[in-house]
C-alpha cells in the first residue's frame, strides 16, 4: 500500500506543472488517468514527457466533440480528483468548471492550475515559462553582469508550481478523508512564483532584494570562484563560523584585520569592503588548481562544491545511493532513464512502476470512490487542526512548515535560545518563516528535551533539517519520537541523503546547484551562473511538505505515523527532470550563456524605450505577426517563417527587432505584438513588481507590519482553497515570541513555565 492507494485522479493537463503534480500522486499509489487531445500533449516530443507522465494510463478524447466531452464527464463521475491547467474561460466553455462539476458532485476535488492567474490580461497568454518569469519579475531578480533580465534555461517556476500543486492536491485529499467532502484547489503560475521566490519578492518599506551585479554571487563568503586550471567551485560558507574556517585554511585571515572590518564578520559585507575581500579571494583561488583547493577546504570542514555537469551528477554515486536514477524499457525508444521518487515514506513508500501506457476508454473500469469521515468543514485551510513542530533552520527545513502553515497547520518554530542562524539575513528569514509561532528552548538540556517530548505527545508532525547524526545525539530521532507518540510523523531534510560519499557534507543550496550541473547548464560555454532562486532549498521544502501530507493521509487509514525523508540532492534531479531524462537520440537541452537574453531571435528579451519585454513566438505565423506589428512586413521576404523561428538570439533578425523596439514605449510595443497574435509580456523590474496592478489584482501580495522591519509586502498564498480560506495567519515570529503561550496551550502550568524561563531553558521575547 502507498499513501494515495485507492484514489482515482483524472489529469486533463499538458506540459510540465499539472502532469508533474499528478506524477507525484501516481508515484504514491493514486490511479492517474491522463486525458490527452487527439494531437497529444503539446510537450509530447520533450524528453520530460516520459517522466512527468509515468505511472499513468493515457486515453485520447476530443473534448470539443459531444462524444469526447460526454466520455470525460463519465470519467469524472468515477474520480476522487480532477486536475486541469486550462486558461481562464476554457473550463466554463466546456462545462468542466468547478461550479458546473462540483455543483452536482460535491465529493470531487477539483484542482485548477491556471498558467498565470485566474484574471487579467496576462492570464490569456499561452503557457510559457519565459513569459511567466517576465510578468512576475523572476527574470529581473536573477543576478547578471548587465542591468537587464535574464532568461533561465530550466523551467524552475513550472517545476515549483508542480511540486506545490502536488502538495495542495494531497492536502485536499487529506481533508476529504477527514470530512468526506471534496473542494476547489487553485494553484496558479503566480503561486509557483511565490513558492520559489518567498525570500525574493519581499519588501520592507522601500528596501527589497536586487539581483546584484555579476552571476557569481554578491558576497565573498557565498559565491563562485575560478581556480588556476580554469575550473570553478562554489564556496558555501553561509555562516561566520564556516567563513572563518575558510579564511584560516586559505591563509587569508588577515582580511579580518582590514580597515573597517575590525574582526566583525558583518563588516566584510559592506560596500567597498565586500568587493575588496572578493578580489583578494579571487586572486588567492587562482593560485592553485581546483582539486587542491577542494581537498584543503574539505580537510578544514569548509562547505564547498565543484561545478560539474548534469550528466556527471546523474551518473554519480550520490544520486544512485538515493534511488534517484531509474531505468525503464520502451518498445521504440529503448532504455529510458529518469529520476526516481524524490521523497521517501517509511511505511507507505512510492515507486516508479512504468512509463505512460496508452489505454482505450473501455479499458478504464469502474472505481469505488474513497469515502472519508463526516467531520465539519475545516476553517482555516485543509490542514486545520494539524500541529507541526518546526526544528528547521535556514531555508530547506523551515520553509516546509511555512507551506503547511499557509494551508492551515498550526506551526511552532522550535529554535535554540539564540534563534535560527538564518535570522541574520533579515528579509530572507521573514519570507521563509511566515505563519508561525516561536518557542525558544535549549534541547541540549534535560529539562528542555523533557518539555519538547511533552509537546510531541500533543503534536502531529516534527520536521527538521539537521545534519546526519544530530537527531540521534539530541535523542530526538524518529524512534525516540515514536516511543512518545506512535501517531507522530517525523520528517527530516538533509543535504545529500543518508548514504553515499557526500552524506556527511553540509548541503547548502548553491553547493548542490554547482554539483548538479545547473550552474554549468545556465552558463553554457561561458562561466557558470549562480541561480538567484534557491532551487534545491525551495524544492526540498515543497517535497517535504508533500511527503508530510501524504503521511497524514496514510495515517487516516492506518492510524500510524511514519518517517518521511528527503534531501537537496534528490530535488537537484527532480528540478532537472526534463533535462536529465535520457534515451538514445533524445533532443539536446537548450544551451545557456552569460546574461542570457533568450534562446532565439523570436524567443528573447528586448529593450524598449522605457523597459524590457519578452517575445515568445513559437509558431510560423507568429513571425509574420512580429513583422507586421513592428511595421516591417518586408522582413518576411528575408526568412522563411520556419527558418526565422530558428534564428539565434544574436543574429541579424534579432538586431532588426531590437532596433525597431529600442525607441518604442513598452506599452505600445506590447499592444502592437499582442493584437497581431504574438505572445509577449513585460519583463517587470524589481522596482516595478511591487506596485504592478496585475500582480495586486491577482492577489499575489499582502501587506503586514513587522515589529523590527516595519511595513512588509510579500506573497500572500501558496495555492488557494476557496471553500477553506487559507493563507498566513501571522507574520514571522521574533525569537521566543510565543514561548509561554505555546507551553501553556500544550498543558504546561504557569509555575512550570516560570521555572523553565528562570532556569534559562526557555526564552521569552
């Protein structure tokens, strides 16, 4: 049995986000039936198709014909959940919108993945990762050498929407098990942006995060460095302790004595001094070959990661040790290699069983729907009533409970007396820790552990991202937790998993970016590029959240808790699933480049008189639309439309388009292009995105006050449950802000709370 065994899901999606979300449900036992149009999935030729649609049966229906639409409704009548990714209006025209379907079938979970947002001009754009990154500001937030947006060669926002969506659907199915009721779920492209940019699209007053100059990283302790042999590595010393070890190992401790530093780590990051330290370290690392530096830093216990390729990483022992490389046979393609199951559940595990299998409609038999309880509707989100103890720090571990809090869970951030070390990073900490209460407690003292175990007795989930062995040393590993509460779900996020050569290494996000080949893929033939999105951190958080909800759903059936584990290394493969899926003769991955503007002349960013836009033409007729829109119909005589689509991003055609747009106001250029049927969108700058009317109308932002940082503007929702309104119940907490409140709520007497405070075991803000 797996976590979602017994559920039937009908998948009406194409591309990446919807299919990958239902792939994760299928991995954990759900019967997923994919409905494709007569022409097939629009991304059927993409290698990732075989991964994103594994474990599914695929039927072909023409929903524009009476017979096909009737068959689709018959399938829905047997389903526990249905998933759509159509643009606004399409569902209504077919009568498959939630009002029409759930009005007569309230037990169905109706999930909708709109490519952008449910409303507004940009909601009607065709699904496209680049367009989504443009209108959401993601392209501008990426670090670059030039002051311009950057085209990302991997679809990280769509991957984020998929992982977030899987967790949201799982939460709705869990709520169905508790209440017997289905519900609506909306996980838009903008929700995917919020999931990967909760620490990026956030502003305090007029202070917000800029992309920064260069693509190596903006601070000396957390950036890419080139060595004497021309090879690159990432120095991942996020904390002062690690950076001081690095300076000692490289004989550069004298940098702490620079004028203005005065031995204080934070002074190293000040303008002027920051660049001086970077230049000194750059010169030092160019004195020796990379392997020598890696050995020196490893011996000193300094986090570092060599820049490799996706091929090397996918074939590595670490990936194999985590079961993240599986091989299946296809009658035409031969051996197909793809990622394994990224999150492990000890009692109800997932599995990759088969490639997508074509099926005839008559082969799809009847299905007895899963019946749930009859509890009252859950106020405050599908996870209302679930208590989570969050032992996480930095991003990967502690952002997972933030996601659960957005879906209604009561999350208690259990942190050391001095607080999460990531608090030093201000706005980033706020973005990844919203919706929680803080209990500051010393778990190294017997009184602290005893109090913690009493909290475990009245909680549902304990989540951490300790390095291997730390839980055992603290005496709070899964076996210890289970002895206190057999229904507890313990989730642990590590860097590289429990086995393999890197298991004991610290796993900061960019170290895994470097090893996995993500940086090299984005850099192409140029130097590697550090992704501003903390790809592996946020993905690990989303997959941990999904795993926790899957375990909660399984507990409704079995009555037992279990252990959930995942790691950044697993997500480094999942977030390159379309890029690493391999078979003989597969098409090549797109090639990146430094400050990449796009993949072709008709799919790239262009500067207008007052801002930037993205043209995302993908069809021959759209080339003619570009020519007419820019007032140059004669260009169509110089290129065949099919040839024009293949023209490089730096080419005579691109130069002509750039010249035509350079003096034109962006709004006028967009009107000209869109009225001619050319997909295009504004590339919002970091300054523009916080005031953009479409983002505000779409409910992307909310404003709240912080006692230390003042007014904050940040993302509001990580998926929307209209019948169980969700969202963050509170801002990020101060250290120990709710210590007494939490202990009292969990049954501690006031006298005992006072004693713990007086003894310094607990801290109250």
